[in-house]
């Protein structure tokens, strides 16, 4: 690798602000105040059960104007997708309220590490961190590379201490101690400030000299104005959308993409989350440029009419270091390698699964997906389900088509003389099939929690299950093995849906639940 020093150039930047504090400190209100001053278009990624929407502008005219995305699971990769969508939509400022959930919330880093560590042969907790840590790094990179301003709030661990009240007498006081987030995260932001129950903002770390050491009670838009003045001093810089347009341009070449990738790397935008122009799947800007180079290389190879001259083999005597050691390719060389390596085969399954999710409630769309899977030889491909196993793709599609048609076959009833005919709620007795295992019922409970149906909502859980299996269900223990598999299949697809669509799909299952017959 060649190392080259160049003159330092100051460029305009975007705000990166972190606010932490205990409950009631005013983090959300302050974040919205600053966001509104930083940009006229604000997007809020809400993990606090819609609490930010309580500050939306009402009929009285008070409040803030912003769009919101409510999340119920907090996998770091989901935040990358949300940021890519916000960037593609042109939001000038994104508020993540709060970032702590992606550390300690449902599906967040700590749960990811535990889940990975419990897998057989994973190496326990150490193996869990080894596999999950890159997800967190990618999430942080996506936050820092967002094309607009970013404000995150973080919860803190709270404790009560004996302080002094306004009258000078001892009184209990609630204080925040440590943010609920990994150590060292504060180094990534331009401004890190703590808030207390008096709504006082104390700047603990900043790169903006004008804000250094500031203590502000009930901070207003002036903080954002000061920060904007500092950020606007410098040369204008291109945003990820500009680089994406250059990558998809009709006149793009492999050499040009190599230079583009190097420029993106210099500006530390390789990990910037963008939406793939064709599939609309979130991915890194650098990864898309490499993919585009592979596409151009494959197109050139297909149109070539002459056989290329074979590349001479390296002389093992004259170049021993190349024959004995393979260097890990650097990001800057990724596009260069794409120019000389054949394009990897395209796996159609992820795109097909996206189409299945999009047409989950449309029988015609699912039938078309099945035909596509048949033509592409994908029907037997295994797809993951929430219990940790896999099922063939055709089983997922056919099961869903059966649900939509209401044609799920009921277990055959045995007509043994003297035996009672099972009533609804009694399907799954030994003569109709083996009961679901304890592992399956636990997996169903986990899947329900993953889609936002809490354990205390027992009646709702049973209604959803009844709607999936198309018969009354009085307890999870009466499910048969195939029925439990069908429930897990359905919940797997619900979890992979956009957050806004999950509630509607679960409601559809609830509405379809047959009611137990009166005795």
C-alpha cells in the first residue's frame, strides 16, 4: 500500500450530536428543538413507543414538524436500513430516539451476542461478540456517514443520592451515571452533552470551540445556530447521493469506478448506507460501487468476441512472496480487483424473498413468485425460520397460499366406535398427530415477542395463532408439529416485513381467527 500525505483541507460538515440523561431530562424535546433549527425536514427513528410524536405540532400550532418511523425490534442492521431510507428520501436531519435500544433493547447488540453465543460450536460469549461486533461497527459507520445531520439520545443508568434542595436542606436527588451504550461511543460525535432533571444541558465534549464547556438551561435553537456556523466554514462536500448517481451513470467505466471508490474512501463514506437503485435493499455505498464494477466487467466479458490472452503465471522463483502469501485486499483495491476477476454468480433467492414479502397478502403475486422459483430451480432452497432451523421455499409459499385460500386441511377425525368426536380446541390429540415440542412453543413465544406481541397479551397471541392455523386454539400445547411449523413460518415473514406493515398483518390473522363453538 502506498501512503501519501496531502495538504489538510477544511470541508463543510454535518452535525453529529449525542444527548444523554435520565428519564424526564428533556432529551427528546431538546433533540427536536435542535433538529428543527438544523433542517426543515426532520425524520425521527422512534424506539420509545411513539413518545416523540407527543411533541408533534397540534391544532393549537405548538410543537414540531417531523416524520417518524416507529421500531419494535432493534437489530443494528435495521437501523442501517432506516438510515438508508431516510437518506434516500432527502431528510436533512435524523433523530434516533434512543440509540440505547440498539444496545440493550429487544434484538439489540446484547441480545444478539447472547443468541449467537448459545449456538452450538459458537464459542460462547467470545464467539458471540466476534460475530456481532461488526454489525455494531457498520451501524456506527452508517450514522457517521449519513448525508445530513444526526442527533441521537441515550438513556443513562440512574441512581438516587442525597443532595441539597433550594432551601439548602438535604433532599433525595435522581442523577444519571453512565449512558446505556458501549464504552467509547462518545468519541464518534462532534457534541456530547448531558441533561439533568432541571432540563440543563452540560456540554461534556465538543469539537466546536464556541460550545466548549457550555452549561445551558432549557437549550433552544441557538445551540444549533452556533453549531451550524462552525460546520459551514469550509469547502462544500458531495453527499452519498451524488456518488451514487455517478456510479449508476450510463457512461461509467471500471477505471472511473476505481477512482470513484478511492474518492469515497478518502471521504470516509464507504459505509454510508444507501438504497440499491434496483432492489431498494440497504447496502454500503462502497459495496454498491464494487457491485457496479462487477456488472460492467461481466457485460464486457459477455460482449467480447475474442478470447482474452491468458495471464502469465507468476514465477515462483522471482516472486516468492506472491506465491507464498496472499494479502488481504484493501477497500481501495476492491474495484481494481473487480476489473480482473469474473463477476460472482448472482443469488436470486434474496430478491425472490423480497418479492414474497411484498406480495404476502396477494395470492396472484405469490403464485407468480412460485413460478419464478420453479423456473429458477429455487423451490428446494432452504430459508431460515425463527426457531433457528430452515424449511424449503416451496413449503413457505404453499403454506401461505393455503392460508389465503382458507383451504388448510383439518386433521382427519377417527371414527372409532364409542370414541368422542374431537371438538374445536382438541385437535392434536395423539391420533391426529404429535404435539408440538417444548422447543417449538418456546420459539413461537420468542417470535411473538419479536413482532411486538408481549407475553401478557395471551388472548391476542392465541387469536393470531388461530388465524394462522385456521381453527380455534385454546392453548399453545394443543398445536401439532406441522401447525407449530406453520405458525413459525408465518411469524418469520411478519418479522421481515416493514414495521408499518406488521401490525396490519397481525390484525388480519386476528380477524381470521375462528371462534370456539359454544357447548
